[in-house]
C-alpha cells in the first residue's frame, strides 16, 4: 500500500465510477482498476461493490475511506509544514539574550517579523555574554544578542548599538562639574566595579597614571547600579543598562576605549536553519 493507491482510492470513492475517476487522474481505466484490486488484495477485504451503473463502497470500504482521508490530510499537512520549514516561514528560533538588551529587543523589526511570519516562534535563553557564547558554540542556541568584549573566533555578527560607558551615582553623596566625564574625574573616587570590564578599566587607568579605588566589585551591572543608588560609590556601567535600571544621576564617559557594542551573533561555519537566516536578514535590513 502506498500514498498513490490511497489517492486513487479516494478519487474512485468520490466519483463512484472508474471511468470518470481515471479521467480525473489522467490515467487509463485498466491500470486504475488493477491498483484497486491490488489494494483489496493487500487489505484482504472487498472495498467496492461493482454494479452495472458504477461502484459503491462496502462497509469496509467506508471505514477505509475515513482512514485513507486522514492519512492523505496528514501527509499534505506534513508536506506543507516541511516546505514552510525549508522556506524559513515556520519554525523555532532559539535566541540567547543578555539582560541588558531588554530595552533593545524586541524592537519594531521583530514585532513586524512575527506579524508577517506568525508560524515562527522564539525560545529565549537569558544569561551573561560568556555563557551565551558557550551555548552558541555548543548548538544550544541558534543566535545570541551579546555585549562586547568577547572572543569573536568563528562567529559572524551584526552591530546593534554602540554603548558609551556611564557613571551612575547618588547626587546626595557625589557630584561632578561636567556633563561628560573623563578618566581623570575618577581619581580618588570610590568606584563600584562590574568585573566584566575590570581588565579594560585597569589598563586605561594605568595608561593615564591613575590608581583607581574600587570600593565594591561585583558580577552584575544591576548590582553595581543598586549599590550606587544607595550611595556606596560610583558605578561604571554601560549607559543603556544605566538608563534602564537607575533613577539616580547618570553621566556618560568621554573615552572611546570604554565603549561596548551590543551585537547579534551566530556561528560562521555552520549550516543555519532557514528560519534563523530569514530572521538575520530581516534584522540586518532593519539596521541598514
């Protein structure tokens, strides 16, 4: 038994006549009659009552018709689903996402994308940049939105935003005269360090002969901001995170080496799913 026989059978059952069924199927009547007899032989039961004016289904034939129609419907649905997968109009995108991208995504391009492709869904995996890069390399996510710096080896990228570093502080305890700060402004100030940027900060301070005082060191920018809000020091964090999480004073830092970028990244030498490629293309066009 095969799909061709099932389709033939359903047309014959619909037409109740071999001659008209053969015309609809663009085949001669004898081959169609042979296929129906083979089907009955394989099932071990009569499917048709052959009469002078045409054919009707036996009770077994009526039962078989229901199941044959279900099989054909399921086959058509499966084929349609697979075609959508292949064309990138259906599927699941596993996206790694850093917490500081909350004000950036979902953006208008993503909202329009899901409206235009309602059969595409997202699975979000939130973590820090280092862990998300590891998930990406191990195939646990398809794409990731992360923050520089990180190891770019074997990764392709799209820049989403360039983020200046900012100082967050409670004005009840600290103040600065200028609106945009320079490294020298932090000499002798109690700093709250987000460890992710420790090497970059130390190298920059050393180049300018500044010995920073780190009053607090922590592993999350949001923790840095919380402690700064309560007067424990001056947090040095990317400005997009500062704007998202503090109600206190924010001043940007005029130092290009401290800028970071939020990027969409994926594996270079790896076959990307069509649905993921479609998303990357849409995202790229939005940023262009």
